[in-house]
C-alpha cells in the first residue's frame, strides 16, 4: 500500500512540474507586452543621456542587494532589459516600429527576463540546462581556470592585457540569465586581445576565495595583478565600458597641431619610438588602447582625430588618406615615418606584427637590463647570433655631434645580425669600466665597442674598436671592423662578466609606495561601496573589535586617572578650596615619582610658561635667593619639598634677586598686606628688605600668592647667643606661626653670618602642608609684573 501511494505521489509531482514548465510560455504569450519607456519612466523622445541617468537611479534603487522588497529582483531585471533596448539605437528603433525586441519571443514578465533556448527543457524532461559536470557550456570547457593556472599564467599575463573572468556554479539560475550576453561579449573581447576565464565555484573554491568572489554569478577584471569587480547590470555596453575602464587613463595621448612637436620630439626623453593612429572617430578605439597597454614598455602612443580642424596640418604633413585608418611609427627622424600601415579593418594580428617589428629605436640608449637582454640577446645558435655595436658616450652638449653621427651611421645599417645602441658613462659606470679600452685620460672620450653575449650569467666577448668623435675616419674604421666581424667573429678577443645594468627609469621608493597605497585604498573603498553586508561582516567585525578594544583601553585609563585625582582632592565641607584652584590636601600623599627634585630658574624666557600661562589649579613654588646663597638654599629647599614632588599640580623654581630685584619689589608692593608688618616695624620705612630665603607660592591663573618668610628655630650649631635664639624662637609659639604666618621681626642690622642661611627654611615643610590644605592666607594682585628688566650684578 505504501509503495502504491508513493508511486501515485511521484506521478502527481511529475505532472505538476510539467504543467508549470508550460505555463510560463502561455502566460508570456497571453500577457500584455511591457513598455520599456514606462518601466524607466521616460518619454519616447528622451535622449540617451536622460535614459542613462534614469537607469542608474532606478538600478541603484531596485538592486536586490539593497532593496529587500520581494519584487525587487523582477523589477531590477525589467529595468536592465529596458535599458538594454533603449540604449541601443537599433533595438530601440525595432521596438518603436514593431513593439518587440530582438528576441524571438515577446518581451514578457518572466521572472528571469527574456527567454533563451537554453533556459527551457527543450530536449527532455531530465535534460536540465544547468552547468552540470557532464553538460557544460562552451565557456566551461575552453576558458576554465584553475588556481595554479591563474597564479602562473593569468597574473603575469595581466601586465600585458586585461582579463575578464566570470564566476559561476552549478544550478545557478542567474548565471543562465546572463549567458547570452556573456557569450556575445567574450567573442568580441577575445578578438580584441582581452583574456577570458571562467571559474566554477563548485570545483575551484580555492581560486574563488583567492579572487574574493563569494557569490554567483560574478564578473571581475584582472589587470596588472589587481582584481576589480563588475557592479553594474550585465549588458554588452556595460561590460565593454568596464574593460575600457580597467586600462590606465593616460595610455594614449591626443595629438593636434599644437602639441605635435612636443609629442614627436620626446623620443629622446622616453627612449621609445612613437606611434600615431589617424582615424575619423572622436573616441580612441578600444583595440588601439589595448595595443597601447600591451606595448607600453616599448612604444609611446598618440591618437589624431581627423575630424578636427586642429589636426589639418598634421594630416597634410604626413599625407594621410582620410578614407581608412592609418598607423605610423616615428623614430629618431620626426619628419619621416619609419613604418606605416593603412587599412579599413585593422586586425589584431596585423597590428601586433607591426608593433613587434618597430619596438626599438634605430640606436636606443641602454637604460635597463631588460632592454639590454632584448636588444642584445644571448647567443643560442650560430646562425642566430647577434652583435651589438655600443657607443660609450656622455650627455653633455659637447658630445652631441658625435652622438648624432653615430645615429646617422646606425640608420644606414642593413645587417640583421648587428644592433646599435649607446650608453651614458656616468649612468652605467660599472659596465663602462669593463668595456673601456684603458683607464687613463682617454676614458673621458667616447668609444665604440663591439660585443656578443654568450650566456645569461653575463659572460660576453667584446673588442674596443676606436674612440668616436663622428669623423669620417671613425666611420670608415667601424665599417671595416664590421666587415671583418662578418667574416671572422673570432676578432672579439676580450671576454668579461658584465654587471647588471641600472634601471634609469625606475621610480623612487616613495613614489612606488604612494601608488601602492592609492591602489590599496581604492580597492578598499570600492569594496565598501559595492559589497553587500554579508560579505563585509568579517571586515566590519574586525574593525569594530579593534575600535572596541582601543576605546575600552582609553576609557579604563581615563577612569583610573580620574579616581586617582579624586583621592588627591581635599575633603572639605563647602568645597570652596576646590573652586578656588587649591591643589588639595591629598596631593602630597602621592609618593614621589623621582629620586630628585626638578627646580628650574625663573627667567624672562621661562616666565610665561611657568607663571603667566600656568594651567588652572597648578602652582609654582618659587625660592628667592642670591648668588652667594644659591647652593646652600637650593640643597635645603630640595630636602624640604621632596615629599611633595609626587603632586602633579606643583612646580618648583627659584628666582635670583641679584638679577630680578625690581620684579620682587614690584610684586611685594602689589601684595602690600603681606609686608604691612615689616614696614610698620621698619625704622622710617626706608630700610631695604632682604628677601633671601623667601618662598612664594604663585597661582598664575587665579593671580594670587602665598608667602613664606624665613624663621630661625634656634637650632644653631655654631653656638649663637641665647638672646638671638630667644628673639627668634621663644617669642611666639609654633601654633601662632601656623595661624597668621607673620613671624617675629629679627633685627635688620644682623648680618647673614648671625642668621645661618641653611636654617632659613627649617619650617618650610610645615608651611607646605598648610599650602596643600588650603589654609594659608592669599594675597591677590591685579596683574603679574614683567620680568624683562634685569638688575646688573653688583
């Protein structure tokens, strides 16, 4: 019973499939024809520019990779087919007259666009039109690429011609849809010299991954080893334009009467013959561009549009026939072409033969090892040996006559086995030193050498012929030597190992790096603009992971720094100290980062950076000293403030009052409240104040100072009098000193010897603690005085 039911279901399934295979044809024939003008939304009088503009906008809007609408694929195919009809004048005229396209079937609403014979079950029910292993299309058998073939053959050959490669797979419906266009394009491109390849993902997954092709169908181009993907609708015009866009931009130069001399006379600079194509079409033919790319290392190409009035004199000069395209090769003689061909339908084989016969100048300059290998090949057989006549000369103007005479002599050469060339001694010094006849003063004179290369390792036989100045005697001597050489090649008596030539046209490393970077960035931008999100996910995941790690590291570091800063802020009730820019009580709790104290001198050079433009919240602790007390006070100052060097908001400096006494006097006048006690006790207020040992805490942003005055503690190791001790330490307790920081006035008449200099900073550490707490009185000033006035030393 089960077997019977299974057979019935299978029969029903086959019947349904047969009916469905017939319905598309019936529907297409019965359904109304679709109007390409309505699909694109243009009028019947629309120009090609308008149609192209509308097509680009609609194709971008309805592309299945960007538009997730279920009907986007059908609409995109309709748009592509409509543009294919309207962009071709012949198909457009056919549609306007008969309402049909070039296809045998009317333009219907099939899911995969126009119907082709290979798309339907035309032989038997089981003869599927897909690319199976036993039933492959012509491209799969003739153009199939394998990984090793691509790496060893296609990539090196892509430096001479571009390649057009299709990525396909078995059971690919879209691959079947583009097959007719692909066949037509392949036939045309192959005749022009473009390489063609097909990669089956099912059998060459490694090559597909290497090319970066992750979906089928895909079309890509390869040129100079670089892969470029085709991202537009598969139409013949688009693929042709894609191949043309692969080529470098400045392969062919447009030549007119204005730039004719500049173009033709550049043979000496480029060391190449020049090719001119005369044709009546305004656009450079693709075949000519492909030829220019294939021979770019040997020839310089130009194009003359015969339809322009600016080229009339050029056509008259070379007597050009306007009825057929004409191609000229011009070498050293710019007035007369070295070779010419003229034909209405120039084939690639004819052009290749024409270019191969004219790859070199009559006497080219040896500028690279590659040119040397081709111009003077290694001897292979006795009948195929080549002799090179080499002129070793200089580039100076005084040698131009001899160089021109050598060129004229080379132009009269009719022997196939002899090639002429010249080399500049200063540019190819290693080669010239071996071939020169002697090492004396005569080496500065031009010299002619005949040589024959024996193997690829550099071995060569040669014979110096004569010094060369272009005279008739020199020419006659060279003619006799060539006649002797033809009879007896053994006259080349010298042998040597020739070094490799320098590449004089090699670009600098920086330029090559810039070009490589530009190509890489262009490839990345192209991938970002055209690849779908599924293909971009690995790259985007890598980028966002790197950014997340970098951002997370910065955030963690920032929070760790801010937490440390919070620990250094004073814990006050009202928070007024933080608002006023106080360094904070916890700033001194940070351990010192160095085992020394960095103290800089406050001068007119460091004045602005260390004080005037000091960052908010930062303070500069300045020690006032003289030349005599400098060493003692700096040593004591460093010991007292060392425990505070861990703070990031404190800077330490010293000021020499022997140089800047006017500045300290002006500053103290601004802070007159700090000096009020001193001036009151001073006799008549005329006695000069000694600021040695004073310490100033300067806040450059808030414009205030905190003042420390020297205090003698009585710890006198030199046994000073008890009266002095009591006068300085016993009159006022420490707590009083910490409250108002106004120490007792010592006798101004006492000399420095009675008040030891190294005891002036005994209580600086306590003062620094109060400074960090923010409890010291502040004396605000209107502006910082200038430090540009220097007091000369007395």
